[in-house]
C-alpha cells in the first residue's frame, strides 16, 4: 500500500512533485518532463497525421468531384486540388497551435520517477549508494548543458521550434564525489574528483534548476537523521 503524501513547502518549487512516506522514510519525485526528444517525436507524429489528413481529404474530394454533374471534364480534379491545398493550411495551423503542444506535454513527455531512500538513490534502473564502507558519500545535483542537444543544434536549416529546444536543453545530473571524510566536492574540493550520472533532461534552465532543487530536498529528507514536520504536508499555498 502506497502511504506517500505530496509535500508542499514555501521553499520548494511547485514542479516537479515531491512525495514522502513517513513510515518508510523514503521520498519520490514523480512527474512528466519535456525534453528536446519530446519536440522531435511530436514533429514526427504531426507529420504523419498531416500526411494522412492531406491524402484522405484529397482522395475524398477527388472521388466526389471527379464526375460531378455540372462540371467540365477535369474541372473536378482542379477543384479538388485547390480545396485540398486550402484545407491543408487549416490543418497545419490547428496542428501547430493546438495539437503539437498537447503531444509535447503529454504523449511525448517522459515520465520521470526518482526514488530516494536512506541507503540509495534509484532511477532508470540505476542505484547510487549513499555510503561506502560505512562512510556517507558526498552526493549533490547539478545542471549542465545537454551535450547531445548541443551537438544537434549545429545542424543547418533547423526549424525554429527545434532549434530553440536544442539550444535550451539542460541535463540534471547526480554527482557522487567520494566520502565526506576524504573530500568535500561541494565546499571546494581541490581534487575535483566526481562521478556524474544524468538523472533527467529537459528544456529550460529555470525548469532544470527547479528540478535540481527538489532533488536536493528529497536527498535531505531521506538522510538518516532528517525529521519531517507535519506542517510540510497539506495543501499547496500557491493554490490558496
């Protein structure tokens, strides 16, 4: 039975959603994330839908107007062509302004789930231990440019929407910097040794920083000595 409750706190962004289970001392981040892959996949979907609409509309008009009474031979074909072109413009505008945003934010958005326990951080079938040999590891989160998106952004003749998605793509990484007894990555570790693993990718620096801050909060919530007060549970203050 799932006994986790969503946490609302004035210091936390309202997205992504953070859930905490007081019985097990575990936290989860569960939400949909829009990345450049969502934009690419939606463009493929829109292209297939538009091709189907163009072909279907043209075929229906051609069959109905080809031998229509009162039309000169061949006039029905020309009329069907121009009507299809006109409808194609309408279809394109509807898809671009209404259907595409819905596809990006729902159907093609990736559902991210990150589980924080006192012993590990689990995501995408990976598990990052929080201690080694009985010594706590120095674990934090950082926001960087998405290297694959940056590489793709150099391509020529990119559509404006896709170019923006590539340029604004960011990667949220969990960084493991060794035990706190040996180094301190987050307080000026001169060795600079750390292992970075991508947790999620998304469009927008602000969104990535919000995601990173919620990950940090989930990490702190699930520390062995962390106590969560009852006031952290309840209704969203932004919804009041």
